[in-house]
């Protein structure tokens, strides 16, 4: 099963949030369900799949997007954020992980 099929609802949710705040959105998944690693310090079968989201738009709307993305209905964790001003807009890259149960 491909990761993109596994995370369709999650990806759509993040994409809809970006659209709600008028942001350009790009998501890259850098792992797969086959290469997922076990989450450290967790009893049980919880695995992580890394992904990166790039959003471009106004700083205020990026801030709202990040806050909303932290309160989604699925488990994810942003591990690092970089923000840049480019041609009158703000570009933010969020490196995160999806958590999945096997």
C-alpha cells in the first residue's frame, strides 16, 4: 500500500487548511509505510513517517495555519520550522511526522 493512499485524509486536511488561509501549499512525504520507523519510547506498535509542508502567503495566515495544523484530528508532530521572506510574501517550511499504528 502506498503512503499517499494511506494518508489521503490527512493530506487533504492539511491542504484544506492552507486553502482556508489563502496559502500556496506543497507537501512532500519522505518515507513510506514500508520504511516507517518505530516511535522511540512508546510501548506498542506506533510508527513515524516524515513529511515536509511548504506554505507561502502572508505571515499572519501562516501563523494561523500552523496553529490549526497542531489541532488536527490525526496525530502528527512538527519537528522544525523555517520561515523566509520572499518577494513580499512569507514562505514557511514545516518538517513533521505522521504517526501510524500498525
